C-alpha cells in the first residue's frame, strides 16, 4: 500500500470493535491485557485491532490495520506483541471474522489441571460442543518460553490446535475465542468464563457431572446465536454506549491524521 492510498473501515465495525473492548473489560474478561480483532470485510487478508493499549481505554482512533503476517499497514504505532494469534487464525479459518484473546480467570484452571476438560454444562454455552482443545506451547519451544504467542510460527501452531473449534485453551496463559463476527466472539468469551465457573461448582458438588449432549449443544447453539444482539445491546448500555441493532454500514477514510469516526 502506498502512502497515498486510504484504508477504509466501516463506522459500524469500528464501533463494534471499540464496544467489544469496553464490554470485555466491564465483564471482567480482560483487564489491562487481552485484545479483540475483526477481519476487514473488504480485504480478507487484513484485520483490525487496537494499538498496544489496555482494552478499557480503546477508542476508534486507536484501531490499526494488519496483514496476515502481522505487519501493520501504513501505521507505525506500537502494536500488541501477540497480534500473531489473530493473524494466523484469520489465515487458517476463512469463516472467522472476529477473534478475542483473554486471560479469563475461571478458564485458566482448566488449562493446567490434568484429567479435566472444559465442557458444556448449560444451554447458553452450547457453542463449546465438546471438550475444548488445549494448546501446549512447550511442544513448540520447550519449557523455557514466556508463554506468549510472539511470532507467526507460534500463531500457526495455536491456530492448528484451534482447528475448527470455536475456542482453544492455552496452558498457563488463557484462551483464544473465534467467531463469525466480533459480537459472537465476545459472547463466547463471556459465556466460556461463565461455563467454567458453573462447571467448577458442579464438580465440587459431585464427580458425576451431566454435560450437554452433541444434539443439545447443536440445537442450543443455533437458538442462542439468533439472540446475540439481545445480550450485546444490554452490555453496550452497561458501558454507556447506545444500542445499535441495525447500524448503518458507512465507510470512513483512515489516514495519518484522519481516522475512523464511528459516529456513536
């Protein structure tokens, strides 16, 4: 891309990305760390994510565009070290248009406790479908790493562990969640945390926990997916953002001095 070319991001998508950051912070899924991205709707080999900033502080002006090698497109601001998580998942999964990486506190125990897996225990978490896959970074770089996904090779290994599933656990680190859009990825992140809490409570009561069947997860997931905006608009209200059930798909230019204005 030349310096005279302009990046385009719809106001609706920019708004969703900003809202996603604030919602995840408000719900306790991220704190000063964690990040959420969206695939560019017009350029499938690019995605948008905030510059290196705490999620609760993100505004539309902080959004940056990246290619699938993790290179910023016409932007020299400091970026997240683990942007390769997003890049490699978008490369491997053409169906994914939203990704969340977080350190969900109730999920992390399931990344380190042997003999137990995160499994769907209630109808709101039908997207889990079966045991959540686990990424073990030691299989890639041994036991001396910092556990971060800091290059394309590790990102590709994580994407391979994710496979066709909606999320992947990361041992001693957190969870990465994929969705057909940003709203779905956020919903799944929030309810993965809830499922982990409920599952731990159930396991404390009895070693014989009844999990959802495959048919139950499929049917529950299809039903709940049709209701995502109901939760999304509530969460937006709670962070002080107006509900936008049918946002207009307006494009705004992004340049060195003029960045997206989501017209919220």
